[in-house]
C-alpha cells in the first residue's frame, strides 16, 4: 500500500501547532526537519506538494539516518556500532545501552576518559550491576548504584570517576 506524503516549508509556522493539526486530521506520523520560527499564521498555506510514498519496513526506516552526531564542540551522541572518528580525551562519558555492549566496549570507552573523567552507565538490569561493576573496576571507581523500577523490571544507573593511576 502506498502512502501519501504532504511536504511543505514551515518557515513561519509553529511546529507543535502544525503537528497537532495534522494529527487531528489523521496523520500517522509527522516529521519536522527544518529550522522553524515560533509564530503561527495560517492565512496563507505555505508552498507544498503531495507525493506518493511507497510502503517500507517503517520500524527500520529511521536507521538510515541514525549515526553519530556532534552537538557543539564537546558533545557527541554515538549509537552502538557507529564508526565516528572521535579523538581526544573526555571529561564525561555517558552510555545508556544494554549490559552486553557496555562490557564489550569497556576498554575503548574508558581509555577515552580524561584523568579526572566521570562515567555514567544506564540501561542495566539490577541483576547485571555486579558484572558491569567488575568489568569497569580496573578503570572506574563507582558510587553506590541508583535503582528504579519500571514495570516488572528493576534498572540501575552506575556512576563514578576514573581511577587514579
């Protein structure tokens, strides 16, 4: 089944208002990709077109744009398996991924911490805390874990700082 995609330039429209209007009229998804101004003026519909959009495996489609992203001079968001060329030492490294990848990446991630760097790890089930702690122990001194229940699962966040060498 093909989908209809409505494309328009939203230079002068409030993105939240546009999203609300489309949702009210049955849109299944709204993707806002332009820099937008905060004023809403619907007196004149902006330049637009409608195009046919072939059906795809939508649950995987977004992955084509999922890559390492740099925000400013000091913040990188790096999905697991990305090939970002990130150089240097970092004061803070945060990872919200599952225990398996956290253990696999332990050496490559911790060696990028500066000498007084801090580390926060989340996405860890409470029963995995000891394994993560043991894997990072040569590099990181951890604080007490923080726990939170969500549904039937208990999750943990581990934070700490680089060991003095």
